[in-house]
C-alpha cells in the first residue's frame, strides 16, 4: 500500500522529534511517543522524504512508547524502498515487530551508533 500524505500539518503531540543528516549519507529520523493511525503522518512524511534522497534511513526509536499496525505498514514500505535501520527500539516496538514476525526482516540495532556503523545491505 502506497500512501501519500494529506497535508504537512502535525498534531500537537508530534511523533517525530527531528530529522537530520547522518554519517556517510545516512539520514536519521528521531521518533517519540505513541504512534498510531491518528499520529503517524508526521513520521510518514519524515521517513518518506528521507527515503527519496538517501540510500540509508535510520529510525531512532528509543523514545517510541507505543506503535500499531500503521507503523508496521510504514516500516515495511520503507524497507522496500531503502536500507531501513531501526535504532534502539524500545519494548513496545520490539514486541510489535516480534508479534508480527518482522523482527528477522526489519533490521534493528541496540543503539544509534550500531545502526550507523552497520554494513550496507546487499542489493
């Protein structure tokens, strides 16, 4: 499923803290809080824009406290477009990935440094 963002407005409780350039052409998106179908749009926009211009996109997810199936869909779409790396996923996101059976498919790392230092995926 490919979604286009409806607009660039964000709810008061942003799910994206910041997007920034990273090392060696990686782009880092920091996410926080509860992310569900009502609040995923800012994260969708940040990750989609990052994947359009970068071969490696790192989602720093240590501050994500809740994620639902809308986050899973987004991560699967991004995984198909780019080298997606999930850095420091907390218990909620780790449990969601494991329950969905995606933990062997979506690459996660214990820290941002580990994600940035990982070798590229084979194309």
